[in-house]
C-alpha cells in the first residue's frame, strides 16, 4: 500500500502516518494538559512545523547542487524532499529546549511527543512487515507501443530498475518527464520503464512528439493494473527495484532532480 484515499485526496502512506502521529500527540496533549492545567496544543503544532522545516533544510543542503539552477525549487515541497533524520533532530532539539525552560509543561509535553513517535513507529513497522513479501516486481504483462507483450522483469534483465507510472493528462507527470528522460540517458546501468496508465499507443506517441521526448521502454497499461497491484492510486508514482527485483523505494508525486538522485542512491552499491 503506497497511498491512502481520503475523500477526493490520495496521500502517500508516509504523509498519512505523520498526520496520524501529530493527531495522537495533539489529543494526548489536550487531555493531559487539561488535567494538569498545562495547555500545549499550540506548542505541539510549533514543534511539528520546526521538524518539517528542519527536514526540508537538511534535504536541500545535502542535494543543493540540484537546486542551484532552480532556487525557487527549494521552497517547492511538492517534490517530497525531506530528510527525516534531520527533521527528528530538529523537533527533539526544540522539545528538549522547551522542557528545560518550562518545567510546568514537562510531563504533558513529554507524554504527547512520546505518544506521537510511538504511534508513527508502531504503524510504520506493521506496514513494513506486512509488505515485506509483496515488494517484488509484479509479474504482469503489458504491451509496448508496437503491441508486443512483455513483463517488466524481462526488460530489466537483472539490472536495477526504475518504474514510472504516468499519463499524458497529468501535469506533474509532464513536469517530471524531462528529469526522468535525462536520468535514463545518464544511467545506462539502470533500466527505466515508463508504464502509461489508461491511454492508447497513439495518444502516447503524440505526447512524445509534442514534448520532444525520447524515451526507451514505454509500455501501455490501459486497464491500470499496475497501480492496483502496487497499491498506488496516485499519478505520477515511481518505483525503485534493485537488481534482485526487490522494491527499495517508492515516490508518489512529482520527482525533482534532487529527489530522484536520492532514490537512485539506493543503487550506488550495485
């Protein structure tokens, strides 16, 4: 399961877990704070924002070279570029400072923050355990633009693989496509596969010509089977498999050069 539908919205599981952890922390903080007469709802929100800001800054610093030609991209968080470790350090550092400076809220704040982290960690571990055996290359056959049937594992031929689910009507797909096309040219040791969702070969060819794109390994998935098999209801979705066919990463939403570089780093030791 890569995404969760919340009404008309489809959110990555990681984002949903962060929101769930925040909700639990707010509820615990409100209940304990009411009893101890130490309201901390606003403080928890501030800690959350500091953590997110720290995570973004940490990510940008690591991959700054990819933002030098697009400084506005630094504040464009649609690419999902966050350094979780730096974010946790930032949030815990601010929490520690508040606990040191404001003894009256120590118990309430400590219980709420611990509750949030336990919620996030427990649910994430459960999801990972459930999906450990499922994160393999789906053995589903698709057609290339000439109508020849083939599977993704046949195309990969034992190489690490990047699988992009996209459609020509999807604006984020269009914006990220040049980034993926460039990466395909620069990484011959990695197999890039573009699985179009729900469109015919004629529509795909027209899109490639209009946008001046040269892509290899284009497949058509007119029934949207791959999205259902992988548990993603979001476009674009990009999946990363190592040479043994094990899924090592997934990215829902638009990729930037920085976020793609981070995901490709999983293959650096292969």
